[in-house]
C-alpha cells in the first residue's frame, strides 16, 4: 500500500524541487543527499520507500511544473540534466495537482471550502488506493493570525466555520481538512497550521498526527548546534545578531515585518532555550531579489569567557533554500507516514529535529533532537 | 584534604591565567565563566572546590608571575583590576614554582632527571598534605617524537632510561615522573606525554589515571559540533579548509611544520570520524606576532545538498587562547582529581569532551562527549 | 599664535580620546598613527603643529576627563599607561571645559543661548591669545530636524531666533555661535550643524569656513574605495547590504530609527554616486551594548560579471570608533585652521576625504578625495 | 582592417569563456559586463570594436570548444542558453585553433619551434587580412624559470636557440614568436613570457608592444584598493594574511609550491608598494577540486590605529575565475591593439591596471592605474 503526499503550494520552488528530486532519485539512482531517512542510523526503520510515495497537491497558480523546473535550472537549483530526465514525471505530476482559489476561504462559510479540500484529498486517496496520506504545507508564509475565541475549542470552531466571516487562515483550513479526511498534517512554514487548540482537539478526535513548524534549514539549524556548545562550555553569550539576505518568493514575503515576526520569534527561542535566558541581538530578514533561490545568513556571536575576555564567532551560511528544504520535506513525509502507521495521534514531538519551532516542550539542541528521532522511529 | 595541581610550563600565558583566575574567583567571587565543572549539570558532583586547589609547577624560565601578569594585562587577557587584586597570590604562587633545566633530559641518563621531578612532586604533596595531585602539561608544543623500541613496554623503557642517550621527550618524562610519584597526568598540548605503550603500562601499574591530548578550544571545538550537524542532515561535505592566525609563543612554535603536524592530524581526525570518511581541505597555522595572545581561525566548508547543490559555510572564530584554555585546565584538574579519588587508572575516555585528540576509541561529537562526561562524573 | 579647538561634546568618548591622544603624542613622542596630516604627502603643508593646539569645549555632563579616561581604559580604547601618562593634562583640560545646559535652546529665545556660546568662545580665544579657532561637533547624533521657513535665509533666521519657540537644533546653534564668534565650524556627526541656507549665508558674511558632515571611519570608508573598484572594472553591483553592530552612546542613539536615517542616507549616497545609479540593499544599525566602544560592520556585495556570472564580496570591519575618529578630529582641526589662515569662507569641499556626506558637489571615491586634499593644502 | 587575437591555451576555461562571450555579445547584444573598454570613460577611444576581433590560437589538447563550453555550463560559468546561442561560432572558432605539441620546445633546437609558431601567426594574419595581431597567453601557469646567461641579450639568445638544449620556457617561446611575426604579446599569467632582457630587446627591435603580467582578478584587485586606503588614512597595517581556495586546472597547478611562488611574490609586492614597507602575513593557495571554476579568497588585515588600538578587516571574495578574467582578456586585446596602431614598442606601463605584477616602475594603487589608462588611451 503506497503513501500519499499532498503538497500545499505544490508549484512553488520547494515543492517543484521535491517532485523533481524524488523522480530523479527513482530514475537514475542518484544518492539521496540531504535525506535523513537514508542515513545508516535509519537503515532498519519502518519507513515508506521513496519509490512508494505518490504526490498530489494544491496551488493558487497553474503554471506547469515543467516551466517551474526550467526556472529552477536557470536559478542554479536544478541541474539541466535532471530537469530533462524528469520532464515526463513532472508532466504526470501536473495531472495530480489541483488549482486552489486564493479567495476561497474569504467568501462564504469556510466550512464549504473545507469540504472541497476534503473531497480533493479523499479523491486522491481513493484514486491511488493509498495507505497513509500526509498533507504538507510548503506555501508562502502567512502573516501571524489574530487569536479568536473560536480557536479555543472544536465545538466553537465548528460553529464559526459555518458563519459568514472567515475564522481560520488558509494553512489552518488545510490542517482541518487533512484531519477531517483522515490525513496527517505537517507545517513546513511558520504559518498557523494545526497550532490552535481547536485543531489539536480535532487531530486527537480523528486520530491523526501532526508536526511542525517551520523547517530548520540554515541559520536556526546552526544555532541549534552552536548555542549548546557555548552552554556546555560555560561561555557567556552576550549578543547573537543575525542578518538574512534572501531572494525568491519567500524573501519578498518575509521582508514584510508581519510575516517575519513569527520566524524571528522562533530563531530567538532556539537561543533562549539553549542558553537559559534572554540574549541580546536583532535578526534582520532582507529581501534581495537578485539572490533568487539562494540565501546568505550572517551571524555574529559576542561572548565572554574566563575573567571577562570578550571573544566572537562569525558565520556565513550560503545555501539554496529549495535544495535545503526539499529532502526534509521528503523525510517528514516518510517519518509522519510511519507515525500514522504506528497509530500516533496529536503532535509528534520526536520530529523536533526538523523544525525551528517544534510542537511541545522538547529539547532545542540538535544532537538531542537527533537522538530522539533515531530512538523513536518504528523498526 | 586538598588537591594539588602541578603545572608544567607554570609561567606561560595559560598557566599564569589559570593561577590569576583561580585566585580572582576566590578573592572576589567573580562568576567562573568558562568553567564546565561549575555548570548546573555538575551541581552534585564529587569534585574538589576551586578553593581546595593548591598550585605548584615547573618552568624553564624564572620571570616572576607578577611580571607575566603585567604582560597579560597589556595583551588584553587579564583586566588590570584582576592583576592588582591577585598580586599577592601570584607572589605566593611564585614560591611553589621550581626552575626546570631545559637540557636536563639530554645530558646523562634520563632516569636521574625523572628522580629529580619525582622529588619535586613528592615534596609538593608532603608540604601541603595533599590528597590527589594532578600534573598538567601546558608547556610549549614539542615536535613529534620518533618511535623507539623502548617505547613499547615498560621493562625496555626502564633499561633505556638508565642509558646515556635520551629516550623520552620532556612531556613524557613528566608523565613518567607523575605516575612514579603517584600523581595523575593530563596533557593539554599535542605533545607525546603519556601516549606511549610503556607509559600506559606504568599508569596501570601505579594505579594512576591519565588524560589528553591537546585542549579543544577553538577551531576543533567548532568542528566537533558542526561536522555532526552535516552528518545528521545527510549533507555531503566536499572540502573543509582552515586557516589559523596566532601570535604568542604557541604561534611561533606551531608555525614550524613539525610541531603543527600532530595538531593538524587531530583537527583532521575530528572531521573524518564525524563525517565517516576522508575530507578534502588543508589546515594552515600562520604565526602573526602582532596578534599576541589572540587567535583568529577561519574555516570554509564546501558541501553538497539535494541534487548536488553546492553550498558553503564560513566561520571566523576570534578568541583569546589563554582565556579559552585556562578554565578547561581548572576543569581537568578537578575532574581528574575526582577520577583519582574514584580509583581510576589508565586513560579516562570520559574526558574526551576537553580534547582535540582524546585517548581511546571515543565518540568525536561534542554533544555525546558532554553526555559521557555528565553521566560519568562521580556524585 | 596658537590654534584653538573647541569640542562640542567634550567629555564624550571621541573627545576624551582626542584630548588624551594629543597629550600622549606630545608627552612621549609616540607615532601619531591615524593622523593624515602627519603623512609624508603633507610634509611641507602649512598646518598648525599638534603641539600648537589648545583645547576647550562644552558638554552637558560634568564627569571629569580622568574618570572618562578610566572608562576608556576598561573598554580597551586607551592603554592604561597612556591614561596614567596624561592624567595631569586631562586635569588641566577639565579647567577649559564648560558645562552646557541641555535644555538651554528650548526655553526662552535661542538668541540668548547663542550669545552665551559666543561669550564662551570669545573668552577662550582671548584667554589663550589664539589665532584661528575651530569648533568641532562630536556630540551625540541628533534626530533629523524638520525644515522651517526661517532656515531659508539669515534675515528670517535672526528674527526667529528672538522668538519664543526654538528654531534651530543644538548643533546648528553651535554653528551659528561659531560663525558669530569668528570661528570655523566642523560637523563630525550626521546632525544638521551648518547645513542650512541661513547658516551658509552667515558663514560667508562672517568669512568663516565650515566642513562636514559625519566622519567616515568604517563601513562608508570601505564603500568609498570598493564601489569605485566595481565601477572601474565594469562589474554590475546588484545589491549592497550592510549590518552595523555598535555599543556605546552612539549605538544607543543610532538604534533609534530617526537618528539613523540621515546616516543611512549618506551610506547609500556613497554607493549611488560611485555606481551611477540605484543599488539594492538595506543598512541596519543594531545597538549591542556589550560591544562598548567597538563596532563590527558586515557588508555583503552581490555583483554580476561577464555573461551574468553571480559573484560576491563580504567584508567584516571590526574597529574602535573612538580610535578611528579621534585622529580625524585632530586632522580636521588642523586642515580647517589652515583654511582659516588662507582666508577661506563657506564650505571647504576639499575636506570631503573625511566625511560620509561631504558638503558640495564633490567626488565620492576616496582616491580622488585624497588627491583633492593633497593638492589643495596650503604649503 | 580587423584585429587578430591569438590565444595561447585557446581551449582552456578562460579562453573558451572569451570566445563564447565575444560571440554572445555580438549575437544578442547582451551588455558587455566586466569590459572596461565599454565604460563611458572610454567612449571616444580609438579601440577596435568587439565585432572587429578575429580569434585564433594554440592549445596542447584538442577537445572541441563545444565540449569545453558544455563543461562550463555544468560548472555554472556559462548559462546554458549562451552555450546554445554560440554553438555555431564555437565550431567556426575550432577551425582557427592549432594543436600545439607540448614537447615541441624540448626536443631539437627551439629556433625550429619558434619558426613553426611564426608560420601559424603569419598564416592567421594573411588568411584574415588582419591589421594588428595580439598574442595573449592564457595557458597554465609555468613554474618559475631559472636564469640563464642567454636571457641577458638578444644576440646570445639567438645563438642559444639554435643549440640542442632548451633555453626558453614555453611562454617565452610564444613571446619571441609574436615579436618575430610582428605581433604584440600580453601575458595574462605569472609565467615568464616577455620578461627577459633579450625579449625586451627583441620587442624594441621589431617595434612591438608587450604587457603583463598576471591578470588582477580577485584578491590582488582588492588589495590594490584597500592597501592605499590604509596608507591614506595613516593606519598601520601589522599583518595581511590570505588564503585562496581554488579548483580547476589553475588550482591544481598553483597548489604546487613552485608555480605559486611568483604569484605570491606579486600579491606581496602590491602590499609593500602601497604600504611603503614590509608587511607580515602569509598567502596560501589551496587546491579544492570540488570548487571547479570558482574560487574563494579570504583576507585578514590586522591594523593599528590611534594610540595603538588593534583593529581588523576581513574579506571573502567568491568569484568565478573565468568570468573575471575573460572580459579583461578582451580589454587587453583591444587596448594593446590600440597601442600597436599608435606605434608603441616595448612595455606598455599604462596597462598596469590589469595586472598583479605590471611591467615597469608604475603606481600600484588601482585608482591611479585607472587614471593612467584613461589618460593614455588614444582617442
């Protein structure tokens, strides 16, 4: 029985890289670099094979995956030879993607929109006779959503969803629909997704697992290994400052203060949890269109050692966002599918390894998160 | 019963910082920044208090500690106020330091020199009615020593030591004398120290623990957390290049190819153990006199992600060598004294956390090393 | 006949470093590192000697210069030995500094306050039988001042100054008083100073030169040599992004959006003038208190070469603000005094070499600015 | 009358980029980014147009330019679309390239080899009815050549060339042949080329100009603007350290101590000329195969300011060697052709702007070099 992956934002750079990459690995047996599930530590794990994954998804644009892949070739994300190799697969994948109405959740009761999404998911499962289906949000980051009383419990939410005014942001509509359709939900972005008490309740009631939030691909990944190092050496971090330069759609979205707020809060939390206290220093996210799909993150750590000696560490991380994110999306699909098979419901804290802002009261250092994942995975 | 610390190279920058720092912490209760033994994780551990340590040592120069402290103030290592505060303590410490003859081990049988060192150590213990005594090598790095048959077992070594030609490098004479005098031995430098089969045998016969080698204070410390990160994320490190700029005595010594060789081998080993294979890239150690006691290490990591995307990480670490090393020397003194009290003999692999080139077949990632230390410490 | 230097903000870090440094160079003949006027290119120039300078000034605080020097020693700006050496000079200098009332310009007609300042300047000149007197603003950066009709010409300004409401920001009151008292005026900060049409008129009428604004000590200095390099090589700068981390009083002031605005505009202008067009990229100024008097500036330049190849340059500048600024303040005092002697009135564009935001339509590349200065200086 | 460019190493990465780039600019009118001759400052200069250049050359390998272009596409140097666009041009260019025998200069008298080269050059000129022909060496860097008496004057050299033992390195054979055939010679590499007294004599006798040596494309370019900045600000550079990571054929060649020696000497000379004295610091060139045609250069400058304050600047330059070099090769072709037309013979110091190690006693700061070029160019 195969595993379904439903990508929200299925024609974005990350999703296109996921689709092209999965096809390329299948087609020419290239090494699945960046895929955690393929490490020796997970050799005996009960995870679906990459070749057992079936992809579908929604997007608000309908440019073909082939066109998107061409863009990624020009941007230096996909090798031209890979794009050629998987052209057929992408055309086939196009057939499984559905056009989403960007205004769907704003007009009329949101319950109706959820129903449409549930139908799409159920159709996808039936068509391919799928076992577990995992819905993964890789769409653009939403601005933070303002709290509403209807978010607090499922009964109130159900009532509100039948009213005229929108009550859930798009990412949460998808989480709702996923649970309703018997699917797991993973939020790879800092959007709200399943992080509302009412949706938590629904995940438990429908017996579906969820995980998130915000894939840890660069600056925060580094912080999650370096902050513990300072702590374990008793070095006193005085200020941790950072600047991110990024292009692409995500850069444009995050340069807006609103959308960056939740991302920055997560970056800060990683430091504070690991360093046991407040740490000075700003984080900037600058939109630099010419960087395209690439990003550069500079971090400056000022710390104090023995007898007050002032020292510093600087880091520059230059990466391709889609290439960093795509293998983690594949990993999350496979690990979450395993959680489904193992009957997990509600949050899966053992997936904290993948996220900037993990669900639950979990450790924030990467080494412990890795050990948790390795020890938890069903075998 | 107090704990004795015998510093080899007792008037060097590291040792002077150790002595001044220990006195300052005692005197004004300043926070012992950089001391691992003072972290909450070690709150209940059976470690000697900083105030229970008694210091002695050898050096080949006899400039007073007060003069050395003035130099460290000018170099920005010691605050002027600290130097003033501890002037009396340093004068008292001067009285416990013995002048070493730099040529002692080269003329006449080395057995005689060992006897003199044993006498100094025994006198130190008796004078202060000490419990455990830990000999710590913080002298200049030696060039690698060429293997000799007499290194292979203790009987052969004992015979050779009575001969005319020198058979042991200075650091190993100290290790021999330490074990003979019933002391533990710690090598904070990349020198040979106790790392010979014959000395291993002696440590077991005399029931003394030893640890080393080469304190992990900067570039290698970073590598021991970053290399595991790349490994756990399945990212393929293509090349890890590094340049170290350092002044001070250590810079002058290490700029000579010979002395740097063992250091570089250790830096490389950390990468290879963590990344499971050979990694391209050179390491340079440049002597930049104007840097004084400060060092700058630049690392460039070229790595490959999903579908072969080439990405990079750069690091610049700017630190004060003595300020980074001194608290670790205090930690090693205390942890090794605890090992003595617990009856340990031979290598103590649980101290790998502190070293570039730890004894034994131990993990090379910092997080596991820290957990080993925490779980091992007697309580 | 000696030259007078009147420092506005005379007890700040920059001014204290100026005073201590000038005294130290006189006292022990230390090389005047960082002083442009001492370069071989200016060997025959008709500039006052460092030993001919007499210092006075205003500040709104009255902590003694000796205390300020102690602070700078702790901050690693002044060597302890220098502070000791010049303790007597600083005490003498204290006698020439006057306490300024921070609210003086806000209550009652500003004309009265100007009169008081003119009295102080005239007294200073008479007391020391000075030739030229140069007033230099090294006080904290002001927020940008809102334009007022009275700024447009001198007659209107004179009327307004007699009214109840304040019409000039403090830096401009000093410029006014300077011209009125027959002194030159230099603005080392991004404040308004003499940059108003009415004050320009006054400088011409009183026959006094002025220069400014905002000393070019780090990031902008680098930009003024690197931007021309890209231009002269035909390389296409796509984005120039920068982050400044700074502590000290200036950091606190500039972290406020308002005060940073004029600084950032100047940084941007240097790029645009040198690169002949708009350049993408943000500049951030972060206040990092633990940095004290030190600053770290990171710049990232993304550029395009032949056939569209994307390349980058990164820079990290780590400097001590006061040590960078102080010798330039001494230079400006001496070059401006020479301009006075040569009968210059109004702006002195040949001093553009020293400023982020120079007066007049001048070249913005450092090499040309240097040549202008060298060719202009009276000999 | 058209201008001929004869490339030595015509199938290398730089030459292939030159050929593809010149064709692409002609074909689609893309902006000639990185071409100095196209800057507004050179608008009225009497330079041959890019479309007037005719290319020929030698190489020791005979892989087709099309294959080489494919490699450059995979390496991210050439856009795939450019390679497609110019495929026909490259095929045509193949026809003008001649296979060189790598051992030609080692067997038999070198005079015979020179004759063959002269024939190739003369044939090239005749076939295309060319005006000036410029021979440009873009082959791999040679090891430094050992001085021989025959290098000292032309008469001795002519005799030696008829002997059995080789007397000139390959780059100098090309310089000889160029002058003999009435062509100018430019050395874009650090090889010996025309830098021998005997060849200087020949250039004057045949009335041909020459220029070199070693194109200034990265680290040295930066040094030639930053070192003057430190000098003009009176800042005291204590140490300038650098590490270069490069892949490609040049990386492999330069990682060998011998070949790097002349390059490092040139990098050092730029500092010493600009900073008026010896400067501490090493330069390393590391071969990192995975970098391919890209290079990363890190520079660390330690400098001293007012009152001895220690400060630093770090730079990381990440560039594509071929993309940086190719437009300069086109520039040198055009400027040198203009020198030919103007009747210049012997070295052309006004081309110092392009070289690490320029001929003659010329200024070493980029700004002055640029002004020299601009003021010299025939109009």
